[in-house]
């Protein structure tokens, strides 16, 4: 028996080795694209380790070494192809979903079928709500959002006459979570400490679970999810808090009709109105609610923290911003219309996203089948392809002195004829990809931009800020292609004196 087991074990091991070598040989024969790092069997995984630790350096190395020509990098179990030229990036944008798939890339990277459930992949009824309903209601919701920002800052960052330090990322995360939750579910849940803990940590649990599941064999994932994932527990916690709210709203609709008196105008209500069949079940709605939190809170908090570090290290930026904000608010009040006139504030954020961003890879797609670009570059089925920050946001062909942070870069460009709308924070182009491009550009960017600009405007008008070491921006951390602001650094706040 032991002998048979040993034979079976080595037989499976040998079969796995044969499959691996055959796959490696096929990949080698099917591509003409050079690699950064080794390509030999097993040794290529050193490139994956290196990318996990030094992704930005590898991308910049490839961009310089190959002068903008495509190259590839090993990432986990697949090769990732990087295209750089304007022509190829445009072809990447125009590729059909059944050729280069955004959904397949996101689903596999985060193992969404295991973390959030198959319904999220196959029934995206929330997207029209984020893309259309939310922006259409921002004018009505702006006062609510501004109110929560004021209260959240007061609770999180007391305006003292003396300098007071606060952990930047954690503090901004709390403020963003509260503000987003005010629009998503309203009072009082947006200030409930249990709810805030759930919506902040849910993202972390989904990402860590997804990454872990993505690097183990498929047949092991159901068991591994049951063993390591806390996602289901997070959904259960959210459901406990949301169920009384949903029950009350449904009771009111049954008694008074769909337009019942006092019906909330928030994301949860829009989801309840749009959901059909099994998606109307409380747990399904709780999952969809957390999905909205997942895509709206962490990236916004990261962007706000990066902007805060830039401002705190360069306090001289505050004066031009204050002058602009004061003049606009005197005319328009605190309103959505006012934000449109704050061009320096808009430029400041656009430049922060260009220089810092939340990722060093843009427009990530998975090749559903072999795909060949116009220059002959072939991306084999199962591989990934994207462009990089080094090839776009750091390219001299697109930006003067691209490695220099220039807060008013885009506000100056908007002063040129016919350029007023082109260089706004929310606008996408082949040279500016912070929000993606094309049909898969971030649908929530209009809300995120309004939220971010209002938060920084409030901060600038009410506080002085500086870094712990004057003039020094705390170094960010890179985990694979993700950029994370320094998690432990503190920023000093005091009540504004000017």
C-alpha cells in the first residue's frame, strides 16, 4: 500500500512537471516579447518575487531598456505584458471584452467568485446606479456630504491652537469612510463605530483573501476560503446592522407605495429599488452594499492621504488654494457648482494622482484568446496586459519635467484656448490614466472627485498642516503594483492662523 501511494505521489508530481514544462514551452514559442528577469522554468518566479517588492523599479527599467517597446514581467502564475506607445495603449482601450477582458482580470485577481460571490460577476446591476444615478443626484446630496465632512473632521482632527499629531492614513480613512457611508446609507449608521469597522476592514479581507486564493490550485480554493476568509463574517456583521434599516424601508413602501414620505435618497435605497429576484434578499443587498464600500472608500482615502502628505510637506501650497476657495465660496457657497470653479484645487489633485496614484499599472486586462497588436506583439491567451505609469504619467513626450511635482500644472493648461475642460481631474485620456480609460473607466470618479476636493478644501480653510520632518514626504510602500501611503507616519495639525 505504501509503495502504491509513493508511486502515485511521484506520478502526480511528474505529471505536474510535464504540464508546467509544456506550458512554459508553449509560452516561449508563442511570444516574441523580451522579459525583465529570467524566463527559464522555475527561475522566472524570481521575477514574480522581485515584482512583488520592486514593481515600480522593474517597470521603469523595462521602459528605459526597451525604449518604449513592449516587454513582459512574471507575476504569480502568469506573464504580464506591458505596452507603452500611444498607438498600442489605444488598441488596448479598444480591444473587445472577448479579446482582452477587464472583468476576467478583476475576477481572477481578487477571486471574486469566492470572495464576493458569483452574482457580483454575472449581475452588475449596481453599475448603472454608480455611473448614472449617483452623479445625477450629487447636486442634491452635496449639502449632506459637506455636512458629514465638517463633522468628521471635527471629531477626528480637533482644531487646537497648538500642533497636534495624528496618524495620517488612519485619520483620513475614518473621514472618507464616514463621508462615503453618509451618501451610501445615511444617518445614523454612517457614524456607527461597528459599521465603520466593517466597511473599512471588508476591503482588506477581500483583497488578502483574493490574493491568497489566486496563488493556490483551483481545486483547493473552496476549502481554503472556508479556512482563511473572514469575508462571510463581515457580510454577516453588516447584515445585522442593515436589516432593521431595510425592513423599515420595505414596510414603509408596502404601506405607502414606492414614493413613500421621507423615502431616503441614498445608495442603499437605489440598490433596493433596482434589485430583482434573489438580489432582493437582505444578505444579497448587504453584500452589494459592501461592494460599493469596497470600491469607494480605500482608493479615495489613499488619494486623500497622498495629497495631505504633499500639502503638509509644502505648506506654501496652502495660500493659493485658500485664496481660490475663499473667492469661489463667497460667490457660490459650498456647492457642487463651486467645485467646478476651483481649478487650482482640481489641478492639485490631478497632479497628485499623476505623480503618486494608487497603482503603477493601468488598464489591466486578461487575454481571453491570443491577441496581436498592430506592431506584431502577441499576448498569449491566459496572460495579462496593461500599460504603466512610467510609460504614461512619467513620459516626457506627454509632460514637461514629468518627475517634478507641479501643483498648478493642469490649471495653467486649462487657461489655454479650448483646453478648459480637457485637463479636469475626472477627465481621462491616453496620457492620463488615473481613472482608467474607455468603457471601463472608473464609474464613481465624479463622486470621488467631489468628495476629495471638498475634503481638502475644508482642511485647507480650517487647518495648518506640516509633516513631522518639515519638507519631507513620508515614503510610500509598494506591494506589487499597488501604491500604499506610509501607514505609520503622522501629520501635525493646528487651527488655521492666517
